[in-house]
C-alpha cells in the first residue's frame, strides 16, 4: 500500500522550494534562480532536480545530480520546524491510514510511501504530523532512488517489501495526479486517485484510475477504494 505524500497526505505550503535553495546555494555559491517554470507535480525529485540544474545553467547537470541530492538529504532536517509551521495534514488522512491498518481481516497490509520526494524530505513531512506511526518507511521508494520515472519506483518498493515481509501479492498506489495513475498502470498496481491536489478533477478522472475519491472524508469509502470493494 503505497501513498504519495504532497497533496495526498499533507500540504506543505511555502516550504517546497526551500530545500532546493539551501542545496543550490551551498553547492554553487550563488542563489538559486527562478524555477517556477519547472514542472513538479507527480514527478520524482531526481527528474525535478535535473531540470532545476538545467534551468540554472549548471554545466552537465547529470554529473552533478548525486552530489546535489546528497546535500538535500543532509539539509532536510533543518526544515522540520518550517514544515510544522506552514504545513498541514489533509482532512481525513489519519483516519484513512488507521482504517486501512485495522480494517482488512485476514490480510497483512504494509503501508509505505511512493513519492518523488527524497527520502529525508518524505520522512520529515509525514513525521511532523505523526503519520509515520502507520507507515513502514523502509518498504517504500523515493525520489532519492536512482530513477527518474515514477513507475520504476514501484518495482523498488515491491523489492523492499518482499525483503521485509515476503513477496506481496498486490500493490496499490494512492496519489493526486494523473502521473500517479500512470505509474500504477505501468507497474501493474491498483491506482486510486484522490482529488486533493492541483490536478483538474475531470483530467484526473480521465486518467482512468481504478477508483476515484474526492477526499478522505469517508474512511470506509477510502478503504473500499483501496481494496477494490467498490
């Protein structure tokens, strides 16, 4: 059971680009230029960072990406206070996480993350609001893994879950963008779309998820969507 983070579980306003500012200034000794043209929704952090370095005019950004993300990992912890100050858990999320953990008789459900965030950022965002109590962070996949395509991260998460719990028989992705739905489709996983992000609801429906939710206000409906009991 793989959850997206931003705009699915939490909303972190005013903090999203801070980690880029910190890492860029430290690595290159100058402020990061305007990156508003870089598409971020539903993408991996590695793909985003490559575009950021390209927009900033960094020579051979592919050769710089590993060092850039290592600095981000180290500096992420310094943003925990800002995440708590400016972020929020989306309505119904704790109840949905708890219901999934408790509501499937006879089935072992492992809840983790599949997110474009680097792992350190993902941990800070969910831990700031106590959501990590329902999640096995080590069974997930992250933007700091060496993949640019979100669908490739599903195989990473499956492998980690298999190493920890034996081979899972099914995987479910929950996210707020058509890219999340496409990643699930390409990886042979169940796709649950939730309209809590910036994606146009009609566009999100048109991406043909297995289940569509307006939000997590109804925990029972969320469990039904996730498990296919719809």
